[in-house]
C-alpha cells in the first residue's frame, strides 16, 4: 500500500525539480548522448524525499503527456499518462518556452535527414497498436510554443517519410514472399513516389488473397505514443476505401524501427483532434 506522503499533491518546487531533470535527459537523448534513467531517478529521490520510485516514474510519464500536447518530442521510455495536474502543464510549458537550447535540439532532430535502416534487411517488427482510452482527448492540443509544433515539423521531414515508406515496401514484399505470393510482391507500387501524393495513400500492396491493400505510412523517430497528422484527403479515402485501407505507423525509426497497423476508416480507428483550420474572409461577416 502506498505511503500517505505519496498521495500529497506535488508542490511547485517538486514539479520544477523533476521537470528540470527530465529536460536534461531529453536534451541528452535529442543530442544522441547516453545517460542513465536509473541514475537520474535515484538522484531525484534524494531531492524528493517524500516520493518513491513509482511516483517519480509516473510523474515522468505525465511530463511526456504534456510535451506531446505541446507538440514537442518526449522520452520514449516514459510512455505518456494524461491525467496530469494543471501545475505540471504550467511548469512544463513555461520552462519549455524559455529553453532555447532544447528547442534547437528538437528542431534539428525533427528536420535532420535520415536514411533507411539496413539491419536485417529492414524487416520492421510488427507490434500491437497502443490503447490510450479517453484520457488522450481530455486536454486540448491548442497550446503550442509560438509557431512551433515540433511533431508536425518532423511529419514534414520528406527524407524521413520516404525512408519509412521504403521500409514498409520491403516489409510488404517479405510478407507476401513468406506467404508464397511472390508474384503479388512484384506488383507492389510506391504510388506516392511514382504518381504523386494525392491518392490518399502511399503504397498499393495486396492481401494474400490478391485483394488490394492500400497503405498510408506515417513515420516517426519517436516512440509508439507519438501522435501523427492526417490530411482531409486521407480521411476521405480511408472512409471510401475502408475495407482496403491500412495505416502503417512506423515508430522508433532512429533506433529500433517497428510498426503497428490500423485497418479501416481513420475516423473509426483513431481519436481525431482538429489542430488547424482553413479560413475564408468575408463569409458570415456582419
């Protein structure tokens, strides 16, 4: 049973302390430097004498959730928990706005060129899609740093997107060859590269039965919980071709590339949240 002190709300000093430490780990990770989460945790427990290891780990996960809501990279090892206190959001957002070095590291990582991994023939490891429940949408994503949603900047990284798509093509060919469907594997097409990205999907592959499998690929260097961005056209096509539409989410591309898949209309397989609007002047004006 947890100690009574663990049920005491975190003070501002405690929150400031753990956020500063999390930011130091995140800076090291974005810079490609090694560090020890265990060492950081034990050092924090000496400073936060009323908090045990579980409390510290859970607060780390809360910080990850806040960073995602701010459109910022997070430490993948600390999967987000979204039931965080408002004080934590205030401290993270204010510290992040003042952390110019961390912003520069995030920008560099989001926009840096990336090549297709070559380990094991780029056979991505398939895993289950995450299940977040309703808490993801409890808080708005409207409060980014001014003009900076780093997750969106990464999503616009064309080299990263292309590398992810090519990895999925390799994965699909291997999947069909394992099913003794080599002829179908030879007919896979990189539609977005060959014909343009206006079809609402990137790759035309096949089921083992020969039916079409239309694949939209979303790639990130971050962890499995990083949100991704979809276009209105992708939403429309996923609904119109729901029986054939698959979203392949490739994640951890920087370290150990893996993927999960979602089959069907994106409006039913994802929790969608509007983050931008197209405005027309004059309509409805009085």
